[in-house]
C-alpha cells in the first residue's frame, strides 16, 4: 500500500512536470542591452577634468554589447536610488540605470566617485562602489567602472582598462619618416610613445603579464626582435639573425616567443626560449611560413604558409610538428589569431577584391567574414575575446578599427598620428 | 194526365239524376274537368236554346196507323170503345190540357224565356263575373300554382341541391373513405414494403453500422486529433509569440555559448507576470540574470483567448534559455 502510494505520487509528480509548458529560447535580441548612464552629479564644487559618465557610456557603447541611452532622452537625472522613477526607465525600455556622484576632497586632493547600478525590472541595486583618484586618474576610474558594470551584467570581464600598442608612421619630410610605437588606453586615448625609429617597426606583441612588448625593429639597419619593458622602456634585443626576424608572439606562459626566422635560408617558424635562448624550429618547408601565434593552451601554433601555392592558415602541434591546413575558402588567408577559448580563429581573408577580418569555427570550419572595410590587416584579440582590433585603410590613411567577434559592433579609433598600424591589444592589467 | 205527370216526374227524376251526377261530378276532386264540362254544357245548352227559339214551331201531325184487325168480344169492344172514348175524351182533354198546357207552357215558356233571358243575362253576368273571378282565381291559381311550382321547383332544386350535396358529401365521404382506405392500404403496403425493405436493409445496415461505427470511431479519433492538433497549433502559436516577446527582451551575455538556464514563469490569467525563478542555473550569473531579466521585461505575455487553455497550459511555463 505504501509502495503504491509512492508510485502514485511519483506518477502524479511526473504528470505535473510534464504538464508544464516548456519554451526553449535560443535567440536573443539583435540589439544591444539598453542601459542608461545618468550623468554623475558633480558635488565637487568645481569643473571636473573628465566627464566620467560620458567615458563610461562611450566604453559600454563601443563594446557593442550595450546601447547607452542618450542623455537628451532621459526623463530625469537621478543622483541617488530614491530619486529613480522606475516606471519612466521601464517605459524607455532600459534594463539598467547607472547613477553616481562625484566629490572632491581638498584634504586628500582626490576625487571620490560613488556609483550604483540599478536593475530597472527588479528595482534592485546590483552593483555599487566608491572609488577615489586624483584628477589624472579619473579616466582610469571611469574605465574601471565600465569594466565593473560590463562584468556585472555580462559576466565577462571588461577590457576598458586595458591598453593597446600600435605603430604609427609619420612622414616628417619628403625623405624622412618616423615610426613610433605607442601605448594607449583601449579607447585610443591617453596615448604615449614608448619607442620611435626612422626605420620600420613591426609586429608589437604584449607579454601576457602586460609588462613587456616584443616587436621587430629595423632601427639598426636590419630586422631584429626586441623586448621592451613598457613602463621603464628598457629594451632588449632577442634575435637578430641573418635574414628575417619577424612576427614575435609571446607564449601563454611568457616563457618563449614564437617567431619567423630565415636564418636557415627560408622563412620558417621557430620558438625561442627566453630563459635559455634556445630555438626550436617548427616548420621545415620550402614555402614561406610566418605570422605564427599560440593556441590558448600553448601546445599548438597557427601560422601562415604558402606551401600550397597561396597563403593559407595552418596549425601545428609544437611537439609532433605536423602541419594541418585550416583554411580552404579563398586564395588568401593569413595572420591567424586564436580566440581565448580556442574555438575560433581570426585571420585576414581576401574576398571580393579586398582583405577582411574573418573568423572560422574550429569545430564546424564555418567561415564568417566580420568586416566590410578593405585592406584589413593585423587582427588582435581583446583579452576578453569579445573584440578584435585591426588596422585598415580609411581614406588615404591607415587607421585602427574594432569589430566585435560576432561582427555586430564596429568602430574606428581616431588618431592624429598619421598612418596607424600593427595594433596589439594588451592582456588584462590587474 | 197521369201519363204527363209521369213523364214529368220522369223528367224530374232525370234532372235529379243529372243533378246528382253533377253533384257527383262536383264532388270530384279534379275541379278542372268539372268546370270544363259545366262550361261545355252551358255552351251547348245556350246554343240549343238559341236555335230552338229561332226555329218554327214544330207541327205535330198524326201519323195514320195501319189497320190491324183482331177479333174482339163485345165487352172488349165495349171496353175498347169506352176505352177509346175515354181515350178520345182523354185525348180531347189531353188536347185541351195540352192546349192549356201549351198555352200555359207558352206563357210559361215565354215567362221562362224571359226568365231565362233574365237568367241568361244574369247568368251571363254571373258567368262574366264568374269568368272574371275564375280568371282571377285562375290567375291566382296560376300564380299560386306558379308559386307552388316555383316553391316546388325551389324545393326540388333545394332538394336536388341537398341531394347533390348529400351525394357530393357521400361521394366525398366515399372518396375520403376510399382515400383513407387507399392510404391505409398504401400505408400497409408501405409498411409491408418497409418491413421488407427493413429486413433487406437490416443486414446491410448491420454491415454499414459496423462500417459506420468504425468510421465514426475514426472520425472521432480524427476530430480529437484535429482538436488536439488545433490546440497544439494554438499552444505553439502562443509559444512562438511568447518566444518572440522574450527574444526582444533577451540579451544573451557574451561568452555563455551553449550554457542553459531554466526558469519557471508563473503568469496571471491576464498575461502579467506573477513570478519568475531560476530552477536550474546555467552556472553563469550573467546568463541567469539575462533570462530573468528577459522574462521580467515582458510587460504582458500574449496568451490564447481560451481561458481554459490558458489555465491548463500557460499559467506555469518553464523556459530554457540556451545561449547561442
């Protein structure tokens, strides 16, 4: 009897479970998440050197994951929680509201920013913090808030506080030009030069600790690979073999570099142990093998090779050194970069008479062209794997551009430094 | 004298007889014939009277008797003589009497004629009156008769009509009865045929019933299936509408590809959200929050008009958000 009752209860439970309607949703809105960044109330008593809330709104907007509401469309500008009219924000279709205040302490000579992120639908405070900084650090604070908001909502760490490195070419005179290596905030602001040369500079690459940059410079008259400490600007030559010394890329553990050398007569892929200075040749083919980068786990490299007659992307395990061709669509596929999860590969793809940034799914081998600009080159993935920065031709100048990995968000980084090339996105910087 | 008296008596008797006859005649039922005969006699008598008055008096001549001889005795002769004499005397007396009588008769006749003329005149007048009366009577009679005839005719017509009516009624009744009879027969025949037909159809019906039962069962099943399909279509329709609404509100966080959060949504019958809870986390707080937020972002969920269907299917919905 007891057993029957148990079975009956179980049956009724199963029935009740089955009776519930189930709806599976695999698609989301094509639009970005609406968020209102209310201008922070200035309680400092004087003008603030940076519009913090504007920087935050721009950061989130550029990410492609958020759609920041224009201030002119806001029905009110609450400074604190109890001033929020949730019905208004809901009517405006906003999911979140960010409010904040900015104060200045004459005693510490620092600005204090307090902010709150409110979920409009639940009317709950989901994030809040008080940060302080000097006036020069306000921009950094703004990026920090952007990162926190981005991570709180998306679960993905924001890259607004990261840096980018890039090389500019400035024509000084008719016969004199200057190559400069810059490091700036991820939004292109706050740039400062760390090295310059009248000879070409190529392929900057951030170490994974964010402390060093490896790059190729011809400033000695021949190509050599250098490592430079970003803050101290201390530079160290790594390789300067005869022939090509190019395309250095830090291994995930920063213990070695993968690079292209032609010291043996042909452009081949090598790894270079930074501790022992040992080289390990990975490729051995009469075709040109170059532009190698590491897989996230550091066990594989992908590179460009024309061994098939045309530049295509190959993969190779650094132990067995057996190349595997990965790209088959198009005549030109080069400069591959793994996604952070290793599931996608981004590279330069030639199609429709132009060079574009494309992605290939490593499982399905489906290719997606992400950009519509032409002469795209040097893709570099953001540390959170959400954005790709690359250089492209805009007008008569080369500029930096960003595209989201799904191709949804695109923007250019303004520059007044001439041609801008060879971007490299830093890792997270603490 | 006696002889005359006798004759007179005889005549009176005849007249009496005649009168009796007339009376008898008068007693006759058919007065028309009586009247006609009287008139005829009157006419004849008048003609006779007229002709008699205009003719010369008739001369009475003695007609010689032929001699007949017979032997008779003296007594007889004497008797005969006496008789003859008596007879002669009688004859003379008679002649005298006759003369007197004739005179008297003549006077009487004259008187009678006068009287007769008077009577005749009177009679003529009476006759005229009578004729007029009779004519009137006749007219009246005729009118009465005509009236009677008319009445009779009417009666006859009425009777005829009644008879016709009666006949018609009888005919109709007969026809009705006949019809009823025919109908009854028809009904009986039809019943017989029907019974036969029913018997004939019984077997077929039995087969058809089986087929029909199967068909009905199939149809019922089909209708149930259709109904279920319709309901399923309705459910799917609103599932899609809800999915669309959710989709508009859903912003999958990055880097959650393949992760799934399952939430239970409770709705009011109006389509408004009662509650939403995570029943199986995706492991990503962002995705869990995105699912909840998407549900909360729908102001009113689209629901079918059928409240029973809403109560049965849509009051509690489990939603699985699988990040693409």
